[in-house]
C-alpha cells in the first residue's frame, strides 16, 4: 500500500497569508478612520482692545480706554468675563495764557457670568456686575443677578439670547448709598461673517421693583473687521442711561470708541 501526500493545499494557504494580512491591515485602518473624531476641547476665546486719542495745540487732550473680554463654552456650561477702564482729560489755554483742565472720563467696570444649559437652548445662570464712574458721581454700583435665559437663535456663526431675573443692586450715588431689588431683562446678539468680521450688541434694563421710575439701561453695539489673523479694527458705541442720576449729573452717557483689538 502506498501513501502520497499532496503539498498543494499547504502551498496555497502559505501563499495567501500575505494577502490575508494585507486585507486585515486595510480593514483595521478603515475601522480606525470610521471612528467618530473627538470634538475639540473647549478653549478660551479672548480679545483685548485699546482706544487712544491725543491732541496738541490750542488744547491738549488725552483719552484712552482699554477693554478685555473672554469666554469659554463647554457642552452644557458657559463662562463670560469682561472688564473695561477709561481715563481722559482736556487742558485749554485762554488768550491770557491761563490754563484750565478738566476730566473727560474716569471709569472702571467689570462683569462675570456663568450659564448652565439644561437643554440646547434653555439655561440658567448668575451674573455679577461692578461699576465706578467718577464723572457720573457713581462711587460704586454692584449688581447680583440670578437669571433664566433662552437662545432664540443658536447657530455656528449667529446667536440671539434673552435673559430675565431678579437683581440685587447696591450703590453709592453722590453721597447717598442705597440697596434695592430690581428686575433685570437683557438680550445678547452676535453674528460672525465669513470674512472674519463680527457684529454684536447687548442690552439690559434694570428697574427698581417698588420704584419703577428708578431704572438703568445699558447698551452696547460694535463691529470689528480683521486686519491680520489676530488683529482687528473696531468701532463700538456704549450707552448708559440712569433715569435718576446723582444730583447735578445728566441722565445719559454715550461713548463712541474706535481702536484696535487683539484676539487670542
């Protein structure tokens, strides 16, 4: 009896091993590519801006303002922070050579806000504001505002939100200190253009709940356009209206600022 062993099946299997390994490697690479990419980690988005006006001649004028704003957004939380300061003076010389100087602005302000989103659009939060304005005779004004908010628009380049809630206001206006409960109604809007330009505006109204004739209105609108990747030029209008100002002060303060901003 004779036995014979064929080597053809073994040769076939050995011959297909490289091809099988190659196919397994391709399938593994395709599987890796098919995995969803991890969302980018939240980053702080910040901008610092400076405005400066300087004149010499019949009058000497110095005016400067500086602002800083930053924000960070997670999946369900948001933090907004901002601060601003301004100082200006003007010196005028009359025909007899006498000089008279006066301040044109002297203020310091800041805010912080934390929002927690319960859905994609509905959120609640807490906002803190502080203000010192020497020309308006506001030695200090602090505002604490729990709030509920809603995003009426929420897209990649555009959002519009509204907020409402109580406010506790404590201030020293002139030589009079006061603490009262107010109602804060506010809104924020922003649109980013494909060119990198940006338009934004904010508005808030805070009336005293038991004296509605005592109310404060703060508004801001601005537009910026990029010069280079991190630098832009901007024009900003800020308006503050206090329906019951300090004695001898006007109700309305309007500022128009033109300068440059650095984004990082």
